[in-house]
């Protein structure tokens, strides 16, 4: 392919194309040139268009595409030629906030535009990639949502399910990649046509997480394998630069294509031809100190194995920026990345907002914002006590208990008359979705569930149950139940019983709190002096470790082959990661959302009295040393009073530099 240059003195130049009026006599074969290209990324917006906390019903300057939009406009304005930039979105867009919940509950008729696209269509996105949560509401709703986007979508590892076992004849369900021709200006002021190729990926695990929506319609393939398949094709079709948009985080386990690893971005850096990686899914920030010890990562330069990469957090709190220096060789007729710099730009710095909301987007979604406020204010009942999740990771907690009670009652009612199930004990698994953020920052109350006593609305039900999961029940035996709890107990660091120094108890960053399943209906203790038996994916890493102690049902030790039904959600049940889960264990596949089950339970039992039954606790630590496990909560009066009331074995130590209250938990 030949590249041409036009001089500024002879032609008018637009940001995305050369305007008509220049004739072919103005064109000359380009010599060597250097172009600066800026790649920008949003990801994991989760329908947080507005800078608003719908759970607390207050503005929130820490989130919102309305604020990221200001960063986008600033990043473009910094360039001498704004056309030397592209903007992409990396999915998990239409679900995850009350605005997304309202829009789906209301339905989306042809001609109606989803609020996320009302916003994004103002920002000149080049291309977007699907995330796993795009499939939560089904393929039809997704199609009706996306058809109003003013930009194309891609995904290279989702294929139509044609019903046969031959993968060679499978057709992509979406466009695997997109080649975009751009007019870019070099450092001398000359304009070149540059072809940028974008290829997208989604976690293959959508087939488990959203099995009911996807089974029989699509299949998924390994991320790296599809990159190896399509990137050479993109280059052959003229891509000068290839950008991988991977809704996938970083795993450094040895690559195994059969595993279809969820977090595969680290492997993509090994694929020849990929010039930049734009990540998502993990809700983390890259480059950052979180990845300081990750092999083959340079957090100063922002590279993985030398390939520039970025991950801009979640809910709009960062904008990902990769600046590429491209050199064109006339002799070789090709572009090469010669340098790069990466940053994840925040909308908040040191607790202070650094950008204002974009007025254009705020106006575009004003009616959707008001409709969401009205929707969330729908009354469903009342509560006699507070339900806060400040203590949900250190003791049995009412904010988890009420979810478990609702799920358990639903399944017990459903199995009546089923001779195969009605005599089995029903247990219920629920986890704290909000208990510090995924970076281990516990300073903000917005990172916790906060449902005060008094009237309860849909806003509170959404705060108690964050995700639009559907209720699913599995049948497990005693060994599987114990294994499920062992994996959940990996939430905690190992406590040294011979040390008197303060020891962090909760592993926030290495083990997401939504995997800390509390299983109600049985009693048990967790011995944190033992190492974790499993990693976050329930792979056994310490075979001789047993944190789960005294597992009992109705005061009698659970036996290996004892049968139970566990009420849970579609993500957990279909995932097949935790022992006792997977399609072969499912006995109830309900169409009802867990949040709907919870709201109906509150309606039918109002006023509810949220009292934890204390079915789990930490095992007593026997030691002659004064052992100091510590945990953190926000430095607020509400957190202070709640801990004082609900955790008499917690002793206040200090307010740390991050404005968190640090407590010692007495386990001796």
C-alpha cells in the first residue's frame, strides 16, 4: 500500500478526512514521517452516565460519564491536530446502575434511545467493544440498545451457535474487527492516511454467566487464539496500527487455550502485530501500583511485555490515554510504533474533583435522570433497623442476611410438591457486593451498602442487591458445600498467631468481595490462622489447609454425601468455578431477578427486622501473643456508631492517612 502526503499550503484539512477541492496534482509520495496518535478509552461505565449516587440520592463527583466527557474534550484540545486521536469504549455499558435498571424495567421500544447512547453520541466515539454485562438482558434487548449508537461495535471471539461440532464453519456473531481510515497530521504539518485496526474481545465465560440468554444462540472462543487468527488478516487488509480492545484483565498463569482464560490481556501482548492494548473488566487502574509486582509489566511506561496498555478503572472515574509515536518508512512503506506513553487520567485527585460535568451530556439525559429518580423512589416496605455493610466481611451481617432470607423463602416455596426436592434442606448463598472498593479503599460510604431504618424503596433493594442476576438453585453434597465455603474463605489474609503487630485481615484487592459467599442454613467457623485453601478461582493452592471448621446443619456435623439445595444467582450457579456449581448441579432456573425476589420479600414481610443469625464467625485464635487482626471502615459518624453498636469485639486504633477508621478485631 502506498502512503501519500498533502502539504498544508495546498489543501484544506479536516480532522478526519481531506476535504474536496484538492486535486491529484497536489499529491506526492510521502517520505519518512513521524505522527503522534492519541488513543483514548472509557470502560465499565455500567450505565453511570450521571455523576449521581442513586442509592444515597445525592450527587457524586467521583463517578459519571458526564465528568469523563470533560477529560475527553480536554485530551483532544491538548493536541495540535485533534484529528490525531481516536476514542473507544470497552463495554459493560448498558447495565450496572439504577439508570440502566430503570431503562430495562421500562423496556426499550424501537425509536427510543438508551441514555448511554444519548450521552456517547455527543462524544465522537470511533468504535466500541462488548463487555460481559451487555448480555445480562438478552440479545434482543442488546440489539435494540446498540442500534442507536453512532459508532460501530466489534467482538472477535463470539460466534453463532450453528448446532454442530465443527468449529471450522462457525461464523462470527458480530464484526470481529474494524479498519478505520484516518487523516493524520505529522510533525511537519503534512497529512497522511493512516489505517487503524480495532479488534475486540469479551470474556468467554459469558456462556456460563448468562447461559439462559445465550445458550443455543452463540458460542465463545479463547481470546488470544482469536487474536492470532484475526490480527494477520487485519494487517493483510491494510491495518497500519492494530489496537486490541479487550474486556479482560490481567492473569499471569501459564497460557492454556483450552482454559479460555477470563483475564487474557497479558497474553495478548505476545501476539505479533498488536500495537496497543486497551483493557477493562477488572475495575482496576493500569498503569498503577496495583500491578507493580506483575511480571513483564512496566508501570512507569505503561507497558505489558513492551506493548503499551491501559485500563481506566470503572464508572467513568478515569480516562485511558495511550500516546503512540508512529514512524513512517518510505523505503519499507510501513508505520512502526517507536515510542509510547500511557496514563489513566482521574476525575478526582486527592479527594478533589478536577473536572466539572459536561453540560451537553447532562442536558441530553435530563429526562432519563428524572425517570430514574422516580423509579428508585417506589416504596416497597419498611425496616426496623439499619442495614449497613461496614462489618459484612468481619461478622455475620444483616445486609447479607435479608438477601439470604428472601432467596431461601423463595426456593422453599418453589419446591413444594416436587417429590425430588421438597424434603431437602434449603440453604442460601449471598455475598457483600459493596464492602470497600476493588482497590481496597474503604474511605467512602458510597463503597458500602447503606440502608437506614424506616421506609424502604426500590433504591434500597438495589443497594442491597447490586446486580440484575436471576435466582438459580443448585443441589450439592456435603463435600461440595465445604469446598464452596473454603473458596469463599480465601477472602482473608492468613493471620500469624505469633505476631503482635497489626495484621490486615481482609484481602480486598486479591479476592473480590462478591465472591465471599455466606451460606445461611448451616453454621461454621473460619480459621484465619490457616492459609487459604484456594485462590480466587477456587483452584486448590494449599491442599492441607482447612479454614472451614465445625460445619454443622441443625447442630449436627455435615457429612460428605449429605444433600442440600443452595439458593444463589445465575452467575454463581452457571459459573462452575465454586465446588457444587455448574450446569449439572442446577435444579431450579428461575426467571425472577434476585433483586425482585428481595423486593417482594420485603413487601410481604414489612416491616422487616434485619437481624443476622450469627451462623458464621471466626474461629478463636489461641495464642500467648496479643494478636491484632485489623479492618477498615469510612471515617464517618454513621460507620463509627454502627461498629460501636454491632461489633463489641472491635477496638478503635486510629484514623489512617486515607481517612479510614482502623479497628482491631479481638479473636482471642
